[in-house]
């Protein structure tokens, strides 16, 4: 990837690729693995090496997805100079499209290499999860019918960053899927979906101009704000219900400690914040996902 940094740029080579990898987003990938592994441990199953490898593979797939979005959104003209979100290296001219595409292949290829060990441990279901996860990472903005451009991004984020990641991590440890895996997957998936929703809420106008028909574009700002608030509140109700009903242990009330953060963020969005003001909400939602997931995982390990 020599020559990735433009000659006039004062930004260092590694800084450019760190920007492209977007490390702040990696928690969205590793939290579900943490929760799924903790759920398996709660049922008496835990293996350290598969856990570490799963965390690595999840992070690499997320990096590959970020690079894929950087490359394909630029190709489709979705990243205009007036972009409201964090700068992307292709659109900013910090890296050539070819180098970003090569970096994407490297990230996904490295994830696949780590995945070979995971397949040896977990068998064909893990192979299917890995292949589908990489395919979804590319298909979100790439390919002939990009999911994110047709309003399916929210659904696929919930499925892959919630259900598939949590349940798959449990299966990797236990060789089977216990009911607690499904129970813990839903709240994690709802909050991680909220990260995408607030991102798409911020970009409604720019996405509409370039024909990127996200669910936010289809619903409009008012309903998208309501969707965001619902995605933040529902996980707490689910955890409370499952804790009161018995499937989750008493300590599973711990994630409720983050409820004030969720209500604060929901209040900002429902209050009409827009444009770059939503960047702070986006960051806060990612942090909420991390805190909620860590406390949920911790409650299963106590």
C-alpha cells in the first residue's frame, strides 16, 4: 500500500490507516463476543484461546467493513465534501481508492486466517458465520444491491452484531446453543442497531441527495428519532423481564446502571438535535453499548 498517503499531506502513514480503521467502532464488534462468551461461561463452558481468537476475528471483520464502507461509499458518490460524520480517508484524499480496497482485502483475509482456527474448534456453523459476516460486511455498501442503500442496514446490524455474534460466540464455547444466548443477544443487538440509526439520522439529507435510501431516509427524521429512543429503552425492559422471570440471574440488573445515559441520549435525539450535533450522540451510543454489554457480561460471571 505504498503511496497511500498523498504527497501534500502532513498526516503520518499510520495515522491515516488508524483513521480508516476507525478503532472507536471496534467495541460494536467485540462486545457481542464478550457477552456470548460470558453467557457460555454462565452455563459452565469457557475456553480462553477460542475467546481471544473470536475477539480478533470480530475486530478484523469490523475493520474490513469500515474500509469497505470507505471505499464503496466513495465510489458511489455518497461521501460528499460536506460530509457531517468523521472524515473518511478516500473522500479526503488521504489514501487512494486502490489502497483502501487492498487494505479491505487484507483485513478480511486476516480475519479468515484467524477463522481457520475457529472453524477447527467449532466446525461448519462457525465457517458459515464467518463467511456470511464477511459477505455482509462487503454487501452493506458494495456489490450490485448494497444493503445499506436499500433500507436493510438496521436489520442486518441487529442480526449480525446482535444475534449471530452473541449466539455464535456461545456456540464456539459450548458446541451447542443455550437459551441464555438468545436472551442476551437481543438487548445487545438493539443498542448496537441504535448506533447505526443515529448515524443515519445525521446523514438523512446527504443520503437522500445521492439516492442512498437508508431506513432513516424512508422513515423520515421524526420516526427515526422515535426508533432510536425505542432501541435504547427496549433492552432495559427485556433485561428486567428476563431477570424477574428467572432466565437471567439477579445480578443481571447491573446494566440498569447505564439507564441514565440511555435516557440522556434519547432526550437529545428526541429534542431535535441534528447535523454534527449528532456526532456526540453517536459516540455516546457506542459508549453506552460498551458499558451495557460489559455490565451484562459481568452479571453473568458473578
